[in-house]
């Protein structure tokens, strides 16, 4: 963007500034630190100039919003057309309680629903399983059968609402329940909108909620994508998630690289299935973390779009624009929230949310200030939602497309992030002898991802412990006063009420119909067929989450057994 003569003049001017203006100031006052770095420990320069972005080709590297390589955004008008979807995560107790929270959020101006499930539901077991004791409804809503889904969305128009489901091992069952509920209500499947997290590779890398081993898990994820392409074209059957990779302690670059590698693994699995890239790729979505270092996060989001557009075209032959547009949800960093002085979290979340907006996210969840202590209270949820609304309506951040584009610092950080992330992706591809999918599976089996994340997490905590990384209220600016907020507590009768409904369903359903549906599912698994139609049929017969998931455990064994975990 600058010719050699101009760059030479800028370099000379900078050298003169350093000698005549900067150095005398440093001699008198110095700086706050000998080294400045992001949360990921990426060192940042004092000053950026055109010389730092001398290699950028505007057309090839930046372009315009809505055009390749989408660095500046996937839509021409971005938030000037409409703001991002404000999708606050919600779920606790029974379906009735979460339904009430859903209606509350809609009344308060939320534009999309996002569902949190309890641990038994996440792990594909029923509320009456002995392993569920003490966990029913505690960290999300309990869903055992289609009956729970009916209650969960009572009074909510499935044809109008966009719903996200944060669930992984048992995601196909939840997806089947949503489809079955739509069928029950006469809502055409093609009108369903929303997102299923359904990212099993991330589970083996970071979050560790898994049931069956990686390879068959990948096959079932591919089944859901294939089914969605044919049946629910507006519903995204997977949200490839870097969020939990970052929460486990990765750097921003690792989050980006491992997430995109997982995404490319799913692309290769679908291609091997015989699907056309331009049919399924538009239904893929992504999910990123937004942490405290604002410029690093903005650079990460911009680099993500550029890498994805390039790789989808050059490696996988994508031709349609929608196949090359990386669209993503963002959640503010739960790991950054502190139990100490919890109101400080409002400021943290605001900065993180702003980074997501400046980085061009399509939807956003802002964490509540009390989440380091318990499930969020209504007051905290309202403040979190209002944070997004203030950014959208008052700050002006939504009025300019890619407002930080052209910043020497942001463009330089975007280039660095892209280069470092691609180095990781190429390494993973090499581990798979040219296949990203095989490289990811190999990396999981060999503990590659665990080691990389563990080293980064340890290094970060060491910096906090030594005071090199400031965490306000934790290792700096501490106070003695009790600032704990009022906390949401789950009713102790939750489990009993959930078990009553489950028992009622089992007593009322046609057991012969349930068994035939489960037999059909077993046959589909044995034959290597797409399992989604059989899961939908089983759900409609009111088979339970645990009964359906046990079919897969019987066929593939559990990953716990495979790695020797009791």
C-alpha cells in the first residue's frame, strides 16, 4: 500500500523520532514495564507504522466486506444492516424453569435462544441413572425425552425463533427432538433455524465430554451434517468450537488453529461421504472465545476469516461464496471471570464483547458477572444482555464496517496470527500425511493437543502467580470486604420433579414401539447407514436419551474404557 520510497522516508522519520523524542522521554520516565504482551503472551511493539504492514496487498489480503477473503467481514453492510444476534446462554432446573427464563429473555429483547443442558443430558444418560445423582438440573436444563422438549419450548414459535443447543456427545438426540417437535407442531423442517454445537473433536481435545471413541464420534457428526443438508437447510448442524479450547488454557493462536483444523477435518469427512462441498459448507458454523486483549482478539477473528476462505477454496475446491464465508458465534471468556470483586467482571465482559463486535461476530453471548460463583441470577443476566444492547445502540461500534481495518497495529497482528495459525494447521496436516482429519485424530490419540494446551495454561498461570500478568482483584487491587452477590440456587425438589415426569413418560408410552425403534437404530448402526432418521423415530416413540445413547455404547464401547478411565 506504500511504495519503497515512501516506506524509506517513514523508516527514517521513525528513527529520527526515536532519537529526538522517544529516547529523552525514556531516559526521564521509562515505561511501565520492560515488556508488553497480550494475554496469550504475544509481545506487542510500542508503535506500529506502515513499515509493519509493507507486505500487505489490499485486494488479496483485505478486500471489501462481503467479498473474498472476507477479512473485513462476511456481509457488505455488517451491523449497519442488522446487529448481531444477541444469544444469551440459558438453562437450569427443569424444562418449566428454563422455559420461563427463555420467555424472560425474549421479553427483554434477546434475539436468539441458547440452551444449556445439565451434565446427565450432556453425557447422554437419564435423570434416573445412578450416575446422575446430584447433577440433575444443576448446571443446565434436564432433558430426558421429547416430553421435556415439548415443555421447554412451550409458547415459543419454532418457525420464528433461532435456537442454539450447546451439547456434544448426545447432540444428535437433542437435534432429533427439535426436529420431532417441529413435526409434531406442523412446522416445516426447512423453516427451523438454529445451531447445534455437536463438535466431538473439540471434546477429545479440550472439554472431555465424550461417550464413544473419536472415529465413530466423527462418523455420527457427519451423519447429522448429511441429514441437515437434506432436511433442515437453515439449521446449522455443527458449531466448530474453539471456545472450550481457549477455556482449557490455549493461546489465541492455538484456539484459532485447532478450531480451524477441526473444521477442516469435518469438511474432509463430509467429502469422503460423497457430499458436495458447496452443499454442506454453508451450514458449517464456528464458535470462538473473546478474551481480554482486545486487539489480539480482533486480529484473531479477522485472520480466521482469511484463512478459512483461502483454505476452503484452495484445498477443498469450494466455489460458492457461502462455502468460503466463516460465520461464527462469540462468547466472552468464562475463564477470565473472578469470584473476587465480581462486579469487575462487568467491565471485563464489556471489553470482550466489544472485541467480538469489532471483529465481526454474527452472534454473541455475554457472560454474567456472577458466573464464577453460580448459575447467573436474573439481575446478572439482564446486565449481561444490556451490555450488548449498549454496545449496539449507544457506542457507535456497530455503525462502521470493520472500524479497525487499516490500523497498522491490527493489520500487523492479523498477519502474525494468520501465519502462526497456518503453521500449526500445516503441522497437523503433516501428522495425517496430507489429511487434516487424520492429523487431528492422530493428534488426539498421541496427546498432541493436550500437551500444547497444557504448556500454555501452565505458562499463563505462572505469569499470574509471579505478578507478571495482572488480574485486578486477584493479584492486584485486592480488598477485604465481602462483595459476593445474591446467587441463584436450584430448588432441591428439581430432581424429584424431573424423575416424576420421566416415570410418567415411561408408563404412558408404547414399550413395543420403543423397542422396535431402538432395534431399527441398532440395524442402522450395524449397516453403517445414516443414524439420524432412526434417532428421530426413536425420539417420537419417547425413547429416552439414555436408551438411545446406549445403542452406540453397545456398538462402539465407551472411550472411558478405551483409555482406561473407570
